[in-house]
């Protein structure tokens, strides 16, 4: 059976977990390796039927692993259906059992191997990518790089079997990879397909149930993209008042950066917080209150008792938007650190934390890959090479809940890892992170656990961005999310 989008299984798996499940399935005697290959090839053919692609000129690219074997079986079925199909194979010795079997089936059906893949590609309306599967790690050789580059330059519709060739199915990383229109993943959804570079290469993700599910182990990695309605927001009583709906103090906005705490404060309100105060530079009062008079304001030049009272008044603290890395921001961060209140740490609060590492269980850290690199003392490339390893390392070092922002945001509390492949490139503009921090803080203030608040906040933020992007991604502003946030929070 084939499933797509909201029907996808929520549980995500590593390639090792999938291999072990396949071995258990085969060991049970209910199926053989060749039987699994047949099922995968049949599922690929079924998806092509469903997508109305059988009347096209089809080029099948088959590698020398089991992914290539799946491609051979699909090509055989296409031949038997009378389709115009050509197959180009990359081969090496020794040839594996699966490829040997599938190739023989293809040749017996009257198929033959193309020698000139370039000409076949130029004539193809559809390309079936079976070059590299879940076993791929490391770097591509020159042959694969040449073929992948050529495929990406053609206007053909592309279906990748299991994973776009060049993508690491565990991490989502890859220097060069097939940019598919559709990816059909077999047996289990691989965790790397929903984060990192994979988000730009997978296209529409489909899942083929080939009978592996009963043999899969438990996994703590969960896709929460479609869980807008079941993320744990407490019901608001009919006799609620502003003081019972959560109080948040936002700390930030050094000279020239008033917009950041202003955006964070309003997003708190739009996400349902009852009262929100902003502690910022005194000269920012007109900017923050003129546009949003519902925000309370306290001008701070020095950390004094009034500031400590504002911190003590709140249920949740949010520090970092526009905080800066000078003495003013550093002293406010120190004051916040003396509180035992739940806290969301964002932006420059994270950059300051990287200079003086500390570990707390009650905070939520929300780094993008640059901030994550500074927190771990590694490069941004290292973070993006394995985002799962990075978020695990961040939580181990700093504690609490870590939200590693990016394409396929990861949320990890030391036990569970939620993945949220939501949002779009329209979020790549100033202030988007401030809005996310405000949503998370508001959810925490309304009684959600830190992990639930972080997960729900990421989903609401991303889905709101997708709603805002209906008017176009380019030129989308952070404040364009506000009306959609308000719509979504009542669905949780």
C-alpha cells in the first residue's frame, strides 16, 4: 500500500534499524530478500501508475545495490505494461544476489541495457532514480556526480526509490544529490528524509508498506509535522482571566534592536499568553508600545531591583532577541540566570552562553546552525553534516530542551527527538526566530511542558509560515505570521 503526506507513519527510523527489521522479516521465513525486492519494484510501478506516468518516455537508472535491484524490477513491470522504457545500469563486481536476480528478470522480459545514458536522458520525460539507496555514506565518485548533475539539469519528472541518490538517509546531508519530484521510501520512513539538505531534494514524500512494520523496533524519533491538533494545549476555562493565562517577560533589544523584543512580545500575545512585559533599553518604549500597546514595558539601563521584580513576576522568561553581546546584555543574562523560572534562550543569549557554558534542566534553547556551531565549538558544516548528532550533543552539554532550527527542525529533550518538516524559505528573514521564541514561551506559560511547548511552537510557527506563503514566499515578513498563529492556537 502507498501512503503520502499526512498519511505517512509518524515514527522515523535509522538505516540500521531498517536493516535489522529486514533481516528479522527474512529470518521469519515469511519472505526472502528477492521477495522484498519484488515488493519494492511493484510499489514503484504502482506509484508511477497512480501519477499517470506510464505513457511517458521513461529512463530507469539502476545502481549496483538493492536500490538498483528495485529499479530493475520496476523497469520489468514497465516493459510488460508496454511502456517506452530504457534502463542504464552502473555495474561492479562482485554482483550482489539482489541485482543479479532483478537484472536476469529484466533481460528475460526482453529488456536491454542502454549504453548512452546522456541521449536516453535527453529523450526522457520521466527518470526513475535507483542509483544509490540507504547504504550510501561519504562522497560521490565522479561517475555518480556526472549523472546526478545531468539529471538535475533536465526538466524531466523524477522519482527516487527509497532516497534521492546522494542523500544520507540517516542524517539528511549530502553535497550533491538528485532533486526528485517524488521520493518513495520503502518499509519505513528514514529519519534523514525530513531534515537538512534532504528537504530540498525529496520532493513529495511517499511511503510504501512492504510488510516490514511488524518487525521494526521502537524508535524515539517522531515526525510531528501534522500534529497541529494533538500537541497538548490545556483547555482554557470559561472563567479565565489575564493573570491565569500565563505571564511572560521578554528581555532583549540593545541599542538599535528594538524590533526583536517587539516581535517576540507580540508573538507571545498572539499565541495566547495573558500578560507580556518587555524589558529593553528605555529609548525603545515608543517603538515597542506604539505598535502594540498591549505590551507592558520597562526601560532598563542598569540591572536593578525593578528588573528583578519583572523577572520574578513572570511565569516564563524569554531572553535573547536583540540582546547583543555587550555588558548590558551580559548583565541581563546573568540576572536571568539567577532565576529558577522556566526560560527560553534565543539569539545572543545563546552566543553569550557559548562563551560561558552552563547546564540547566528548566530552559529551552533555540539555536540555528550558526549558534549551534558556536555552542559546540565546531563548524556550521559539521552541524549540518549530522543534525541529529548535533542536537544530541547540545542537549548533553547544556541540558533542557534543544530546538535545532532549520529545514526540518529537531526538538530533543534527552529522550525523545521530534522532527518538524514544516515551514518554507519565506522564514529566511530577520525576526522569524524571535516570533518562534515568543510562541514557545507563551505555550510554556499556559501550562505546557517544555518539550510539548517547544514541539507545538515549532509546528505552529512552520504551519503559520506555510499559510502566509500562499501570498508568496519571497518578501514574507516575520509579522505576516501573526494572524495565522492566532488561527492555529485555537486548534491545538
